[in-house]
């Protein structure tokens, strides 16, 4: 939390510091909205902390302090981040922003009058993917893998640890070169191009780069053995994945959905599944700790293993 505490306004910082240690460790998001009560998301549930029996309401000066800290008092230097709607700070924590959107020819140019902030606490869970690697690696290579789960079930948490295992190696699994296209700066949490999470020594990251373009860039320039991308869904994503596979590169990625059958209903994903691209499909479910896999299937949708 140190990196987050460093940018928070004094009153909000005090509230966070005074949380019980057991509660502080479970904070997933800090929601700051001008003229509205401070909100924490703890284990998926909203909590409105109180000061002397009353919720703490965010002031305009709180928002200005936070924005100045995030931008080092230079919003101009953060124009690109503002176009995307978030800023990544040290530690890999991502701060989402909302306010008045300025457009130019239908494209987002900037966000002004920022009044809402969502600080997503980044906590790398080292080892969360280790028990699953035996199902994802065989015959000296990684399976093309699709991780399926609803929002906030730990898809990125799991993907990040798989990336670490690929880069570092694990037991009889050798270390390999890995490329990460981190379009939303969540997998590596890079700040000024430097990953903030532990991803091993054999990783190359394209930060804030569109997935389709990034996959082709890494293949041409960094010769990865495995490519990692998060949350595919567009037609161009699927086309880039096919190009990567035909280049001999393995793909591990995520998609929103509850199970294999759900993503089969999405045209761009269905095309990949019917072509048997993903020989492993991992399903995550709500109600478990982030990164908990309940089922792994093969390219036909048949069980490789069910997990409890």
C-alpha cells in the first residue's frame, strides 16, 4: 500500500492507515468520487468507512491533490494516459479516471474535470498458477490456453503468474522467452516501461499497446516462444492470434465469460475454438479466491481435469 498512500490526500490516507491490518490486506479498490462518500471494495463488497459515525465525503480539494500527485503536477505529460482513462503508478496499481470527455472527430482526446477515481490495488499472487502448470505444459511446449471467467475472478492474476512461470521455469518446465502485450498496463503494471511485478528475466513487455498490433510487433522484433495478452474479443485480436500461431508462437490469453459454452456464443471467439486453436480452456468462477480454477477443458470442450 505504500505507493498508494504516497498519492492519497491526508484525510483519506489516515482512514486507510487506521484500517485493521486484516482488513487492509483485503482492500481491492479505493473509490474516490467528489461530493460522495469514500468507498472501499473489500472481497467484492462495498464498504463506506466512517469518521465519528459518519461517512467521509470527498472534497474537490481531495480530488485536486490526488490528481496533482498522480500527474506530478503536469497533466500535459499524461495526455496519453488520460485518453485511455487511467494512470498506472509505482507498484503496478492502476487508477481509473472519469469526468468530462473531450472528443475530436469521434475519438477521445482527453478527460477534463476529473471527479471520479478508482484505485485498483495490485497484489501479485506468486505461485497461484503453479498447481495448474502440469495441465498447460506437455511434450516440451506450452498449450495454447484460453482463461475464461467473469470480471474480478482473477483472470489477470492467474495470467500474470503463468507468465512468471514461463519466464523463470518451474521444476522440469524450462525457462522460455515470453512476450507480453499489456494493453491496459495490468499484467506487468509497467511504469516508464519497467514492469513493477515479478515476471522473471526472460520477459519483454509492450506497455499500453493495442493487442493485435503488439503481437505482430513482438513476433517481428523479440522472437518470443510464448505470447501473453489479456481480454481478447475483437476480430483483429483473433486474426493476430492466428498469425502468431502460424509463426510457431504459443498464445495464452483471457476472455470474459462464465464457461466454455458462453464464449462459443461470441463470433470472434467461436472461430478460434472451432478451429481447435486453444487446446486448453481454464474456467474460473465467482465465489472463490482470485485465480481459482474450477475446470480445465481441451479444444473439444471435454474435461482435462475438474478441480475443487
